[in-house]
C-alpha cells in the first residue's frame, strides 16, 4: 500500500497547525485584555481542531488546576471549577506531564465528573500539559461528542499550541503569571531546604541561575525554511564548541571527566533528536521553540522513569537543548552573557557535566540541583573539582532569585536560601572552626597513628576516582585499603577493554607511589548500575545478582579485569579483593582465576607482579560462620561494614526511613565484629575494616578497642581519626567494651561517647 494519502493528510495537518499558530500569535499580539485573549484562543483551537470543546486550565500555587477559559463547557464554570493535580484526567495530565488521548474518556477509571461544566455529553478527550521550563503550569484539552481516536499529529499540534500558550500564561507582567507563579510571598523570606549530599563541603555565595529562564521571544515562525537553516547553522556551531571543549579538558588531571564528556558529545550526534526538532519547525515553530518543544517531550517521556541511566540521559539532553538554544539566540544577536559573581552558588534543575565545566571553577562555591544522584556524571565531575553539591532540593529553581545569598551545607544535607544574619554568622564560625580543625590535621601529617599505649593503627583511604588519590599524598595515609573498581566503569559508556583497564590500574599504582593499593574486583548490581549492562529488574537487587555472583557466572568479565590488574602491577605488589563472598567455595573459584591468569601471563613471557595477595571482603554474615575454613586460604580479610550491617539487621542501607533504625555501635554489631577479630587474630590473618564507620572517630575508637589495627576510610576522615587515635588509650577502651558486650541496650553510643570524653578525645570533629 502506498503511503501517499497519509503523507498528504499529514502535510495538510502541518499546514493547519501553522495557520492555527499564526492566528494564536495574532491574538497574543493584540491589545485585548488577558481573559479575552484566552477566550479567543480556546475558540480558535476548537475550530481548527474540529472539536466541540477546548478548555484551558491553569495551575495555582495550592496545586489546584483552575478552569481558566473554555469554548464549549458552561461559561459559569470558568474560575469556579477546580481539580487537584492528580485528580481526574486533567489532573493526571498535570501530574504526569504527559499527553492523554482517549476515545471514551468517561470509561477511564480516573474520570472525575464535574456537573457544573456540563461535560457529560462529550465522549472523547485529548489533553496536553502546558509546560514552561520543564514544569507543568497548566493543561490544555479538547473534547468531542462522538467517540473518536485522535491521531499523533493532532496531539503534536495541541502540544505546539500549548507551548505558545505557556508564554501567554507566564510571560510578561500579566496578572495570570503573578497568580499562577509558585513564587509568592516566600520569595524574600529565609528558607532552609533539605536535599541529599552529592559532593562534600560547604560554601556561601550569591545565587547564579544556570539556565537563566530563557525567554524565547519568538515562538511562531514566519518562514520555516529560514528556521531550518538557522538550526543547521547553530547545530554545527554547537558541535565545534563541544569538540573544542573536549580538546581543552583533556588537560584535566583526572581521566574520568573526559570520558564523561565524550559520551556526552555522542548524544549530540543522535540523529533522531535533530530530526524531531526539524519536524517541530515544520509545524510552524521557530528553531528555538522547536528545540524547547522536543525537550519538553523528552522530559515528559523519560523524566518519570526510575531508571537512573535514563534519568541521566534526560539531563544530558537538557544540557544539549540549552546549548543549542543559546547558539540560536547568540546568532540572533540576543544578549545572553551574564557575569557570574566572584563567589557564586550555581542553581539548576539539572545539569550535564560539560555545563559545569563551562564555568570558571575558582568562582564556584557550590552547586544546588533539583535533581541528581551521587552517581550522576555532574556529581562525579564536581567531586573531582572539589565543589560542594546538594541534590534533590525540591522546587529549588522557583524559590531562588538571582543573586540571593545562599549557603550550601552539603555535609548536613541542607541549603539555606537568603539566610538571616544569625545563620550567616553561624556558617562563618563553622567554616572558621573547620579551618582550624584542618590546620590541626595538617600538623599531624607526618605523625604515625599510634595510640597512647603504643598500638600502631594503619589508616588507609578508600578510592574510586583518580582524584581521590590526591588524599594519599595530602594525608600521608598508609595506602588505598579499598579501590572500588566499578566507579571508573560507571562513568564510561561501554566496558573498558583490557588495555584501557591496564592503563587505568597502572595510573592508580603510579599515583600511589609504592604504597599498597587493594583493588576490589567489580561490585556491580545493587545500587551500582552500569549504563551499558543490562540486568533484569530484581525485587531485591542488593541481595541479587551482584559482585562475585556476576563475576563467577560471567568469568570472561572477571578474567579480563584480573589480567589487567596483573599487567598493571608488573614487577610490583598486587592486592586483589573479592566482594560479596558468601561462602568459601566462591572464594576458591575466584582465586583459581587469579592463578589461571598469572600462568597465562607467565606463558606469554610477560613480567608478572612481585607478589600477589588475594583477599576477601567480609560483608555477608554467612561467611563469618566459615571463618575457620576461610582463614588458611586467604592473604587478608577486610570487613565491609556497610553491607555487613544491612544484611545483619535485614535493613536496606539506602532507605532513608531506616537510616536511624539500627546503630553501628549496637552491642550486636560490636559482639559480631569482636568474634571476627578473635578468629582472624588466632589464624594470623591480617584484618581491616573499610566501611563508612571506619571514618567516624567514635566508631573508629570502638573498632580499635575491638582489636582492629587497620582501617580504611574516605580521605577527608584521616585527619579526625588520626587525631582521635593519638589521644586514645586502647587498653582502656578494650576493658570498657568487655563490660558492655552483653548490654541489652539498642546502642552503646552514649556509653562510648562518655568514655571518649573521659579520655579527652574529640570525636565529633570533622563531622
Ligand atoms: C561495604 O559494604 O562496607 C563496602 C565498603 O563496600 P561498598 O560500600 O562499596 O558496598
Ligand atoms: Mg559492600
């Protein structure tokens, strides 16, 4: 069958859509008062879309949708009919940010009947969200008496008109904007909003809105051919700029941000994206408006997904769309350049890594995002640059004004907007105190961590990015007690080849300068998702197919990684550690692959490591019950207390509701750890602990009291923990603990805090 008729039908729809847009623009340019403009527009839409009804709903700040104008429903319902976001089909459209097209709307389970509107005689309904800056500010719908199936092109047309309407609702200084805006009396008051920590640190500065609410002046085009040319031009310019940036940023100290940028530039080449923008121009929009429309669609379709990889791609597309619009506007002569304050806090809904690198990092005191996760690319780059970041701050962008004073307090998961004098002073004091602590820790760099009663404790760092290795030098730590190899895998777009991995591990060893580095083999699965690794959805991913389980089922993956480690450590010492081992046979199987790879390298005549030590992470409780069998087989053991405790208490470590439910300093944990220390000591197996608790002074004091002599922690914790070690008396803590193991208490935290106080220890420093 030929597709001629479909094409010509589509062609006529496109030209109708253009005509409709031109008429809507004329109404908007006219001198009529606002309500009259909305009335005329709803009438125009109903006529052009051959619908009996066209209604415009506007979001109010109390999260209700007000029927603002209608053609076809009862006029008396206007300004009197309200629906909550999420209520009825209109509310569903607003909640999901997605279009709905229903031939029989009344049969829909969420249909909410409003008798005052007289809508019971209409069967079908097609509605689209009115979006501005990615936020739903209203809903536009049409209704028909007969049951009819709306086609995709009609939905597209309604979406295009909704974009133009968004400008009428939010643009200029009309009354609707003032009423509909979420910015209300709050906008000058101090606010404290909680978020999640994406990059450690604190900073104060003036708000700088990353995406200045770009006002696209002209939404409707006069000449589509010209718009296509402008798009091609701007797209070419954007590519050149991205290439240049990539070449420049190669100079970055760490390899990972460059990897991120490369992935990101590839997205710009996604032909589907460009094609959709071209199609939007065909419907009558300017190039800028077309980019925005396609971006709205991407956000609507992908923004809701729980898949972290897809969510990150939405940010990358946001970044590109913003870049493209900027190129179009610059070409147009529209002034965009704004001066960033010398001490700036960047404010954004989301941000791609390249966008962050566009700024002069020396001026950035912090970054606050409405979205983001710890594994997002922008967070990884920010950490590499030492910029504090808070993410998931609700409604941030609408609550901040340009140049407001902002305090980013990432360490306490909060952001203070327009803080009053008391808060500012407190912040400055706390920065001053932190600086004093820092200076104290710097003074300890050359001292070994030895307790008052002469027990030497090795303090190592946990690492995953090259930049983390800087802490090895800064803090003079003993080595890298845990190198999480999955982190470099997570920022790439495909599995690194053996030679790439070899290069990476070699760089790590070179940077460690002879200090031991414990490479943990891939711990993927659970909360660590590789964008290019398809794992079926699991009900309990952290107890699912992850870490050693994946490695043993996919030995090629493990063997390639081991091969790279062996090659990287040629002539040097190599430490390899397997994660999530639940029983001895798993370790035996994994260790056998080390021997196979070593033999292979020897056969090739390659230089092999001077010595290979193979160890295991103790993070699944079952393994603790097979320690007598395990100890003779391993060269070392490291306790992963993060996972060990989540499995011990059956309490998801990532669930904020459970975060305070159980305490690491409970008699249960301490008794359990004590039994592990006793068995390992008896068998003479070196034991360390590399979970988060090792980096907290009070917890570290308890661990040393239990007999741990090696702790591995985040680099910034070395100073506070070392200070505590230097002041503690190991045998006193050991004796005190003996009396506490059988306590029926929920936690021994209070008792241990008292003990620390008696010893004159500062256990809260650095918190
Ligand atoms: C742990 O589980 O304690 C650990 C150190 O590993 P990760 O946090 O990477 O799971
Ligand atoms: Mg773990």
